[in-house]
């Protein structure tokens, strides 16, 4: 879950969506696609100064891995957010 949770709020992240306009026989149509490398926080806790937080997937994951390492070194239990759900 290191790339799925915001490294500051531990809230779920979602892929950025982009669209392009395509002309078809029926007319103009918007086609959406996910951008795997860019993530957005899904709720208000991820907002900083009224702006939605945006993360590069690899940067966010590395910060979460660092958090887990610090917990391990300090002898603290793994944060519940990073544990598998039963």
C-alpha cells in the first residue's frame, strides 16, 4: 500500500485522469484515460492551502517506505494503514 496512501495524511490516493477530444462520425467525444504516475488525494484532508495534493507515485511510495523503516528501527508496530485487511 506504499504507493496507494498519501504520505502526509495516510488517506487513499487515486490516479489522475486526463482526457482528449476525439472526432467521431457521431460528433466530438471526450476520451478519458488514467495517468499511472500521478496521484491525487481523495478527500479534504489532502488539501494544503485549499489546493488538492498531487503526488508522483514513486516519490510518495519512497516517503511511505521511509516511514515504515523508521517504525521498524524504533521498534514501533507497523502502522495499521499499511497492514493487510482480513
